[in-house]
């Protein structure tokens, strides 16, 4: 009898837990760059793909009235930058860095009482770890500019902030505009500038378990 009670307790806990939050997949296209290092940056277009969960922080009834959530999110993000050199023969230098990243957002819906609107804001800290590094740089440029750029070492770990705004389109789809700004240096040996990552992204969220609670 005790074992049955334990199993039932676990079942109900899992059931309640499954109903107390939503989860889904997220994707975006973005334009990123690294500030303060490579001649004239022209940015780099990339993409991101990840998963998220939305956990309500206020009362949430059957009409989906919660207007405040905490949203942990994990994603794979293709970042870095392309840079044009003043000397045409050097062409475009490519610094492409991919990251496994995590954000923890506080997500707030505009609302009046329990009447939640479709527009929301979100913001939170971001950490990232470099999982792929590919640089395509003219050897002649590298010899001439490495002392100026001070980019011989790349920091694999980074942190910063991510924030934006969005619109809930249907029960399962929402769209957002997001800006990420790093606080840590991409190139730790560069003591002249704060060489941080930044990007602006346009993306969508798709809820896999959208419901009314």
C-alpha cells in the first residue's frame, strides 16, 4: 500500500508539474559582430536553434491568464563577424564562432487585470561557450595586423545580457525581436578595447504543449 501511495504521489507531482509550464523550440536569424577589433566590420549573418520552457510566476488559471514567466532557454548560435580591410587585395577576413548558449529570461506580458495581451517583453542574463572556431584570414594581413588587432587568443567562455520584445501570433506560435550584448572580451589579449559579441535577431517560438493552464 505504501509503495502504491508513493507511485501515485510521484504521478500526480509529474502531472501537476507538466501542467504548470510550457515548453517548445525556438529559432532565429541574426546579424552579429565583434566590437572594437577588426578594421571595418560588416557583420555576419547566422542562425540559432534551441529549446525553452516557460514557468509561470503568478497565478495561472484555465484561461491562460499568467502574465509573468521565467524562461530558461538553451540554444546553438552561429556568431562572429566578417571584416573588410582598407587594402583591397586582402579581401574579407572571416572570424566565425559558434556557441552553445543559455539565457534565463524574465518574460512579462502587457495585461489589464487577468486580461493578458499578446505583446510581451523579455530580458535576462546570457552565458555562452564556444564549440566551433573557424577563421579565414589572408596570411599577409595576419602578419601585418596581428599586433594591431591583438586577436591571437580567443576566449571560449562569454557572458552578457539578452533582451527584446515579441508578439503572440497563435496559441502555438510567437515572434520576437531580440538584442544580445556581451560584457566579456572575445579577445582577452586586446587591452585597448572591450571586444565583445553583439547581435540582433528576428525569430519565432513554437510551443509543443500549448494548453489553457
